[in-house]
C-alpha cells in the first residue's frame, strides 16, 4: 500500500502548535514509509477563513521544514465535488432533506433537557413523502441535508495509537447534517462530510490527527461506507497540555508557530522538540535529531496515549543546543532580523566580518536567538549604561589610575590585537603595582558598564574596531569621579 497522509488546517487562525505537531507526525510517518505528505487548506468556513492565516500556515510549515509533496489544495475550490457527493447520497436514499425549523429544533432540545436526555435530532423528516416536502417548501421553509445514522449501528476501528475503539450509532446525535441550507443546489457542505470526500479523492491511506477528532471519526466511517469507499487507518494523537495538565491554549502565552519564531526559537530546535511531544525515539537516550533521522525510527507504537505536557525548559535546552552547534554565518543570518527589530544599525564599521566576530563572542551564552539583543546591545549604542556593580567598580581609586594607564598605553599602540591588548594589561599591572583582577574589572566596567559578561579581550577588540573603546575609557574615568 502506498502511504498517503495529509495535514488539513483550517485558516481561521495562525499555524497552531497542535496543528504543527500533527503535521510533524504526518510528515515523519510519510517519510518513514516513503509515502506522500499532502497539504489541504480547509477553508469552507467563509466567515472565519482569511488569506493571511493561510499565508501564516504555509510559511510556518515551510519554516519548520515540513515540506509537502502535493498541494496546497483549497476546499473552497472543490465545492463541485462535495455537491456531487451529496447528490449521490440523496439519490441513494442515504441522505434526505430535512425542513425542521430552528424553533422546532429548540423545542425538541428543551423537551429532551426536561426529560434529562442528551440532545439529539429525532430523525422526524427521514421519511417525508414528496407531497410533504412540497408542502414545507410552499411554506417557504429551507432544508438542510441529513445523513442517516442507524441507532443500532456499532462503529469499530483499530486506532493506531489508542487501539480498539468503538462507538454506538445512538450516541452520534441522530441523523447528521452534511450540508447547510442554501438557496441553491444541495446547500453548503459541512466539515465532517467534505473531509471524507477529500480524503477519498486524495486516496488518503492514514488519517493522523488530534484526539479531539475521535467522535468525528465514528461519523466519518459511516460516510466512507455510504460513499462506497475504503476506510483508511486512523491514528489519534495525544493533545498538548500545559503545566497544569489542561489543553495548551492562548492563555498559556504563545500557541502559534510564528510566536515561537518571534521568541527566538530556531526551526530545528522547535521541530525537534515537537517530535518529542508524545513520541519517544527507539533509542530514548537520543534527544537531538533532525526530522530525517526521526523519520527512520518513527511509528505509532511509540506514540503515547496520554497527553503530552509542554516543557519550556526542555525546549530551551534543545534550542540552545542547536544555536551552540550552528555555523557562525548561519547564526549571524538568523540574528540580523532580531537586531533590526530592536532598531540596531549596522554602521560605523559594523560590517559582516565584525558581526560574525560579535556572534562568535556571544553564541555560547544564547538560549534563544532573541537573547542576543540584550547581550550585544552595548556594541550598538554610543554611551554605555552602568550597572550598580559597574559604577561601584569605577569609583575605586585604583580603577581611575588603571584606566588612565590603559589610555596612555593605547596611545603607543597603533593596532590593537589580542596580544597587544594582553600586553597593555600586563604593563598597567606592573607600572601601578595593582592586581590584574582590578585592571580587568575596571576595564570591563568602563567598556561594558558591568562587571560580568563575555570574553573581555574579544569585547575590547570589537569595540576598538568600531572606535568606541577610547571614548568609553574616558567615560569610565568620569563615571568614577
Ligand atoms: N480542519 C481540521 C482542523 O483544523 C482538520 C481535520 C482533520 O484532520 O481531519 O482541525
């Protein structure tokens, strides 16, 4: 069998982490079996669907490296297929026109509630005669199309994650609406129906989606049967939960892939983390892998039934691993948009070579890309801001003398290199008979405003290259008085 799977997002919001994780599992399954991964945009809800959400979904999937083999297909361009299928069910007597008004449905629901019964449609228009239909139409009533669901049916499937599943037809709410009323044709087809028509048409072999779709699956299996199609395999993946064990939602801060991107996560780190949200690799000690490596070991026997808790620390750790092992030119490319967003300008000697040296300086300290903004700010502003400790350091007597010594030594030093910088420090230590630590701390405080930070000599060289070291040494002396 050729494996054909799909991700079918609705463009009613940005690409959600849950949808992206479902996409990851579909992608891994397709790659594992040498199958096809298809993208379908479920945009039949005209009021809530927006083109900018479609753009966000497409660019999010591409950014994550979840490249699809076919599509994107848009349901809004396939309406003729759905109408045909509705007509087929009507012709076969498996579906019918229902003229019940919303007031009648409300009354039905109220009566069921009063009897403590679950709300369901009572199938009252299942067997209308052509005369009864004509009479309703003469009253100006519109009709929806309902699909017959036999109460006595038992729907059983072997879920690839959850094992044997079964539903009773009587628990599906009565004959289901497959198309909403509209003035022309067979009306506007609804989600459960169009999904089945598309999955049949696209020859989907495995439907892999979130467990919130389980009840839909029972209904959809009946539709496959009615349309005379082969029923695919189903795999319902666990939900993503927050720390409290509830479904991850907007209230947890970020939920869309573009938010994670803005927060400074790398595509590789995030997608690696998502593969681990509900799946564990055959070698469970291995946590860092590409999509292609994960695909080799992927299978549903290692997907958990229980919800997957979202763990920010783990995501941060994985992300930092990717940042730390990234080639400097690539990391520089990724950091430039964050610097630009912060308003930093690449002028006054801050050329590509200089930027790459700056990246080398801070790379090992980054957890998220965005951390680089705070960490490198002092290299983009003219006047440094002093921390409490930084200004205390500069107020020490030895500090002023050390900075004056450094300035004097710099005068005789046409070019600053790592070696000449070390020599200047040694010279000042000797001349003034102070501890090396004092000179280093004073130098750091003057250049960076603080007493902690990345490698001092490298920081100095970078500031020297853009002509900021001398002014800051003078500024440090002033700040110490
Ligand atoms: N459009 C559905 C959703 O976004 C997906 C349905 C499916 O995978 O069958 O939840």
